[in-house]
């Protein structure tokens, strides 16, 4: 597993979950983004001269040496909530921004079954919606079958979650699924190596920082966007928070 090429501009891979209208959360703030703030954040990207690129283009730049634009930003959305289709995607379309969404394959079209009682019920997109959005340009990746903490599973369960979710999502979409995202950002070396063996090209974590600080393509850092991030805080994360900051294990429950 080779490290990123040097000399590329810092790549900010942003991590979102739900986008919509929510009561102010008392916890799990990185699992929500108010749609009005989301719209303001997208306007800021346009106004601030950021170049929103696909995850594929970022991967090619970081690991194959392809040219990257200045101020590159990648937009990723974990879990595949219906509110991505309802709220986030129309805003992204209005700006011409690409996005990657990561799907829990055993729960497509169902309420997200892994959410604790701290969360209101949230429905996931169904297969027809996934295919419609894929036709409109949304990229989809696997987020396992059951949204489990991979490091806590035996290798046989890890293999099923990583391999079978890829096959299932490819059946739903009728196209290859090259990208993977670790639920909760939780993984170990076994899971990382299985993601490579399964034929994915990359794996996204919840390690904080610019993607350039990765050790390899299967441990890519991201920057979590939280409910409380106003435009100033958002700009600070984009422009300044590039240094790698591994997430303490004690905070693993704040990410959905």
C-alpha cells in the first residue's frame, strides 16, 4: 500500500451524515447538518474559490499523481439517508457539485436500524432512489452490510461485511462500487487489508485532517462537519485544519 504522492495541495474530504431540519442535538452533533447551513456552506465553497471534485479525482491525484486543482474539496455522506435525496442533492445540483454517498446494504429503503434512542427514526434511500441518483451523477460506495464496528468482529464477519456489501450494492446499481467507508470510522489492519482484497480502491476513516496525511489509500482522513459549524468555523476547517489528528477511541460513539 503506497503513501500519497507529495506536492499536491491539501485535499479536504468532508464528512456529512444527515442533512435537513432538526432540533438542536444535545449529542452526536457530527451526525446532523441543518439544511440552511448546508446551503450556506455550499455557497461559501463557490464564493471562496474552492474546487469541489469527485472522490475518484482526489484518489487519482493523491495516489496516481494526476493534477489536482487548487483548494480541492470532496463531499462525502455516510449512511445513505433519504434526506440526502430530499435536501442535500438539490443544493449540490444547483452548484454542479459531485458527491459520494456510502450505503448500508442490508437496510436499503428501511429505517436506520443501528441508531440509538438518542436519534429520531431516519429512513434510508431505497434502491430506486439510488439508481435514479446514480443516473444523475451521484457516486455510491459501501458502508458494510449492517453498519457494524469492524474491529470488534471476527475475520469471517469482517469478510462478509466488506465483500458481500460490495456485491449487493453493485447488484442494486448495476455498476462497479470502488469505494468503501468504515462505519464509525472503526477498523483494524484486518479490515483494512480485506477492503483492499475485496477490490476497493480506497477506504474512508474518521481520522481528522487533510487526506494527504494518509499512510495509504485505505486509511483516508476526513474532516467532520458538525451541526454547530457556522460559515466561519467551516472556513477554518477547510483552510487551516489540515494536520492529522487521530480520533480518540473514547469518542468513537459520536459518529453514526
